[in-house]
C-alpha cells in the first residue's frame, strides 16, 4: 500500500545512482539545504536497491542507466509496489524514455543538468503524491503516443536478449526462467509489431527500433552484435 501523502515534517529519501560523486553530492546538498528532507539510503546499483525494497523510504530518486538491463518500467513498478514514490533523475532526455518513466508511475523526470533545487522541489511534490512537471516532461507527454506497444513479458525478453545480459535465446531463457520456445514466441511477436516491410528485421535493426521507441535505453558503453 502506498504511504502517501507524507504527513511527517521530514521526508525520507533514498538515492539509487551508480556514480558515487553524483550520488554523494546530491545527498550532501539535500542534507545541507533541505532540512525537511533526510537522505536515509544511498545505493550504487539496482541490485542493492532491489535487495532492500521493503526498507525503502518515502521517495526514491532513481537513475535510468545503472549498468544493468532491467527495464526502467520494471524498476519503477517494483519501487511503487513496495510503497515509495519515484523521482527519476537522469542524463537521458529522450522523450520516449521520459514517457516510459511517467507512464510507469514516476511523478517526476529531472534531467541531471537541472539544479539540485529542482530535484528538491520534485521530491517535495512526490512526498505529497503530486507530479512535478518540467518542460521536458510536458513536451514528451504532449507528443502523440504512437508506435508498437509491448507486453510486460515481451519487454522483459527484449531487454535481456538485446540489452547485453544474454547473447543467445538459450541464455535469455535461462535468465528469465522460461523455455527457449517461449523466448522465440515473444521475439517473433515483437518483430511483427515493428516490421514495416517485406524484409525480416535483423537483430540490430530491431534493437535500433526498440531504442528509438524508448523500449530500450541506449548505453554507448555497450555494443550488441549483428545477427
């Protein structure tokens, strides 16, 4: 059950950010400049945060690129299901990714180029169960929703198979605990949704379309081979 709005005088916050300088810098700024906000959790990876879902506090400030390939939607929904609200703070400003975060339930999406005071304002709003709408979010949400839509399982399969966690269908099946035939079925469904011609989509072409649609987040440090 959600714990909102927060009625206590102090809002407790967790930060999930893999860059220590950014994580600690934001935490120290909030502690020094926002006495009503207390940073109680600092996590350097999604695995650390996921291992403490039941202990997360009022608002979670969540980065998008955390060095894993778990879908952003899944992370946000996991946090929300445990009670806290979510403020996304990221260097990724792609409208499709912003829409993905907001439609998953995040109450704010703050670019890392914004001042720390903007993050503070978003956290205060989130603690009240209210959205904080920046110009980037407004623009992204005003854009017409178009393009194929994936089911939760389809999104999970392509995130593992095309995101770098697994290189083969067999490995993908093992990671997800499903059959290889199940992986093939979901990938075939995704390909059909993104097909726009007679030529079958290659792995690279499908990944590019998923990235452009906001279903996968582009990370320049990772390369997906053609097949």
